[in-house]
């Protein structure tokens, strides 16, 4: 079976204006108020983790460790596979952070690649 290819980006990326909105999936706990697209809150960091990283109470490495534990839990209870089956090939997973290197979307994509949920060709949408 061919694995899907997903891309990641941020809500204000100019290139998104040319993409079919059906292929856009918010992975943010709180998407923009104007967001009318697909929403996958289970792939966003939990509320407590968001609060800790935004307040500076934890480092990004601590955030990453805890977010990976959250993903691993979803995987262990069998929920992650069901979530991923609902997201079609060539979809774009979106959040707010412009810099992918300090964002949960890159952690998520690496996890999905490492666990064979998506093809290795998946990556950040180039703008």
C-alpha cells in the first residue's frame, strides 16, 4: 500500500491561497476565528502543554518530549491510525508558527514518517 504524502505549513502562508481548501487541515488547538476548513485537534498539543511552552515554563526540548509522548499515547490506544486514515493524500497540515523548527508540526511530521504513517517525501510546503 502506498503511503500518503503530507505537507506542513502555517496559516498565513501566501501559497495557501492557490490550494484547494479541502486539502487544508488545522492541527492547532485553537485555529483562527475565520477558519472554516478541516480541524484535527487531536494532533495539536494538549492545553496544558501549550500553556507551559507559551509561558516559558518549559523549553522547546521539554515540549517536544511531552508532545511525542502525547502522540505515542494516541498510537498505543489505536486512535492515531484512525485519525490519519481520515486525512487524504496530498493534504497540508497547518498551524500558526511560521518557523517550522520551533513548531509541533515538524515534530508531528517526523513522528508520522518514522512510524510509517506517511511517505518520506512528505515535508514542509516550500514558499
